[in-house]
C-alpha cells in the first residue's frame, strides 16, 4: 500500500504507545489497535501487551516494532534459528508449534470473515493437521548467490530489503539441500565463477536451486545464470559429481531478465539425468527442474489423502485435475476414478505427468498443456463433463473463466486445495451461486511460517 501524508491514522512515525495484540495477521504479524487504529507488529503474539514504536504510517493502518513486552504470551518460545529475525523466511518460530496450528485455523477464519458473507459459526472448519516433527522438511531451496569481500554467500533477502542474508544451514530445509547449496557454492568460489550483481547487472550465477527427492535420496542442482555461456562447465559438473555423489541431475537455467522470478524460459542439461525420482506413498514421480511439486513430502501425503477423502470417488467418476503440475493429485486419485484429465501451463510438468502416468500403467489419466480456463471449456464443449473438479491454484487463486466453467458444468463435487486463504474466500463467493461448503480442512504444509493450506469439499446445492 502506498504511504500517504494525508492519512486517517492519528499516529505519527516514532510515536511510542501500548498495544494489546488481538490476533495474528496473514503474514504472521501481531494485530492490535491503538485509538481504534489497526497496528501491525511483527513478532508480537495474540494476548500479549506490548509497547510499540510506530515505524510506518499508511492510509488505514500503522506498522510498529516491539520496544517492550509487558505481558508475554504463554505460547512464546525462543526461536532456535540464530538468524531468524534477520532472514524473514520463517515468521512463527517464536510461537510454540501446537499454538501455530490453532492460529493458522484462525487465519483461515479471518479471511472468510473479511471476504465472504458466510455464517462462520455454521461452517465445519476442522482443526489444522500438523507435523510430528516440524523441522528440516522443505525439499527445495532457491538461494540467491552473492559476494561479500571476496567470500561467496547464498541465502535469502532480508524482509523488505535487498540485503542478502547468508544461510549456511537452514533448519526448515532438508539437510540434503543445505549440503548441496554449501558444496556448490564452494565449487563456484574455487573455480572463480563470477556471481551476478543485480544492481550493476554484471557477473553470471544468480541462484542455486537444490531439490531432494526425499523418498529416493536423489538430488537435483540447478544453476540459474544471467547468460548462456557458462565457463568451466565440464569442471563444475565433474566437481559436483565428485563431491556430491547423490546429485543425479545438474541443470543450467538461463534468466537474463530484470525480474523477481527465479527461472527463465531456457534450461540446459549439464550432467546426469534430466529428472529425479520422488516417491509418495506407493506412487513414484519424475520431477524436472521447473515442474511444480509440493515442498513438504511428509505433509503432502496427508494433504492428498484429504483430497481423496473430499473427492469421495466410487470408481466411475470423471475427474479434472486443474493446475496439475507433474500430475500428483490426479495420479493419487486415478485408482478410484473412471478417468482423470489434467492441465498445466508448464510443458515440462505435463511431460512429467504423462511419463508418470505411463510408468504407473494408468490408462485412465490424460494430460494437456494449456491454461485450465482455456482447456476445460474446450472439453465441456466437446461433450466431456466432469463429476469432480479438483483445483490447486497458485496464490492468486482460480481464473474467473475457470470458475465460470465449473459453474456451467455442474460437477457434483469441487475439491479446492488452497495455499492462500484470502483468494480461497474470494473464489468461494463466486462458487456459492451453485455450491455449498461441506467442510474445510486446514493442513500445515509450512511449519514455522504463517502459510496455511486448506482442502475444502464443496458440493452442488
């Protein structure tokens, strides 16, 4: 939001005042009020009484930082990560994990209250499904590369800044990805491969992406470079294979644009295989470097089992898997469906989905490259109408045209897998014309962060 001097907030920058924190906001910050004005306070927890200094004033709210905690939440804990407050990758390490699950359900409820007219009291919103061990779970890291006084660093940018924080050992990342980034960074340094400088737009290597297939132990390394020409290419590959024998796939991706997007359009296979193999439950998947795959394999099994439960399949249904990625959800459902059709805009993902279906011997799963909002109306026009539609859209939510198509098809069940409660709530508004919510099941895919996923079973009225 833009800052404004003409503001309705009667707080000024630098002002110090007391705030009682009422709830957590969608970014994990404490939310309270001072003189009826909303104040967002990072690292503050519900129930706490804090003394705050105003740091930013906006049109309808203020931001502040804690100067003193007068009354501490019983759920406050010491964050175990030494760079927790600098890094910004996690937002809730200072909150006991059992309480994180309670607050995530509340973040979902807040979004529904803000964006819908639904009677929350009448909704079946279930307790959040958490992890037994909420650490070392992320199977993929995308760490920016930088250089300070001749030393190579790799990590994330600090919140709202372009200051790169070195993260040699992230405690929510799988140990194999931490190890891969550390070693690849050393190799690039040893071989004097120039690091990309975003301000000057000079240098070469921008990002190291490491992904581990937790089920097999296979690791994939992707070097994101600003130019195609990569010096000492063979030497880099040889060193990675020597020092990291678990790396089965080495890819170069070229992204020369001035953009916040990590991946560019062109990828080159430098060494090993093009894909790595992951196993979830009884199903194995091929993963190429740009294909979407859930970042927490342990919770993914729980999430997909919830999708299967919500789909309520009997073996005859036609199922659409919209935004299908490498086909994970559709393949998870295929043994209980009559036919599964999936679509995605990433062609590598669709290629992987087809390979995965073929390898599993599934004759009833078909995949197409394209936008869900383009492909699904085409199928409907040709006379193919789904019984169940599963949507797992990006954070921006479902496209309007896709929602219109779902309403027109009259599929008896819609299973909405959401990673953003706000866009879920907005999309529900549209679907409520013909559908009603049977239940909502939050699932914690990202412990220590403010993110919450939700599986909603939505049935035709």
